[in-house]
């Protein structure tokens, strides 16, 4: 695919992610307790567990992202966290993977680490474009295949990303935990095995942002077990284009085939992780 075609697709990803992030920017004020004021009007509900939240913002943001894609690329398939996969009658072979609100729990509790993620996969299975917008941080990260990864902070000039630098022993490992207690216990054991190689760890609560922060060198590596494709679709390409090693989960659906998403050097071989990662 030529560079101009990629640029056109990346432009659509930017427009779609910005539309979703604009919905998130409509959030109400945060109360002194940290929770969104008027939370009951925001339609906060649970999904797989009491801590797995979804809000009207998730739904409206996904609708906004889909509106852009459907208008600009009506023959593309779209897979989203809230509304599943929609396939047109004559599909182009391109598929968008979107997370309208990555970090819903953070969003509800007034923690600024959340955003909209939009990734595009080509007919050959390769990821072609990815954009992650974090409206509360004023940050945007993006990449297109073979063209590098970039970021900007509000009105600053774009900066090309090149991944983390420095000694891993002084670096930060980032991770996240699932909603199932048994899975969290397994993840905790795995993180404990990785942690000696690092100076410390962080758990920010938004996988897409965690991965992007490895791409820009804020964090040194990210590893999480059992996240879904929409969590990593855009950000993994951004990390890859920044020169960071990437291991994507083998399956999009983590409820059927949970796997590790590993970004960067975790100080050990993938085969040493437990549970062992699935073959790509």
C-alpha cells in the first residue's frame, strides 16, 4: 500500500478517534469524592463483574467513532467494545477495531488516564493505522505501517517516537489486572517474576495509554494477560512503529483464548511467562 493511501486511512483514524474523545470531553464535573457528579444520569452499569463498568459515555463515544468510519469507509467492517462487529454486505477486507473509552473505571472515578483508541487492520491481517487520544491529558499518539510513530501534547509540534532508553533496572514496568479473582492471582505471580528486572512498576488502568507510554519512553515495558483486541489494536502498532518489540495476543477474544500482550523488554523470555503465551 502506497504512502498516500496509508496517510488517507490514518486521517480517517484521526477523525474517528477525535470524535470519540470529544464525547468524553463532555464529562460533567468531578465531585470532591472523585466520582462523576450525576453519575446516575451517566448510565453507569456493570458488565462481567461489579468492577467492570460501562457508561453512556462509552456508548455515545463508540457511536461517534462509528459515524465517522461509516461515512468515510462504508464498506469496512467495524469491531467495537460496546456494539460488537458489524459487517457490510460487500466488505472491503479492511476492519476497524475501536475502544471508545479505554479506562472506564478511571473516567468514572475522575482519574485522568483514559481515552479513545482506533485501529485499522488490512485484508492481509497487518495493522495499518492507529490513533489513541487522551483528552484529559491533552495527548495524541498515532502511527501508520512503515511510516513511524508520533505524538503531540495539545498544540505542540509532533514528535517522532523511538521507545524507552536507559537501564531497565531503573525503568518502569506497567501492567493491569483482570476482573476475575483467579486471573488476578495468576497475573500477580507473573508480575512478581518480571518485577526484579525493573526499578518499579505502575498500574494506570488504561491499556492503550500504557502501551503508548512505552512507545514514547515514559514507561519501559508493558505486560498484561487477557486483554481484548480493542485494548491493544491501535497502541500496539504505535509501539511497533516506535521500534519497540511487540507480542500481540493470538486471538481477539480474550474470553475464549486469553493471552499475554507484551510491549518492550520485560527482562525475561516470553516462554517463561505463566500462563505460557499462545503461538502467534
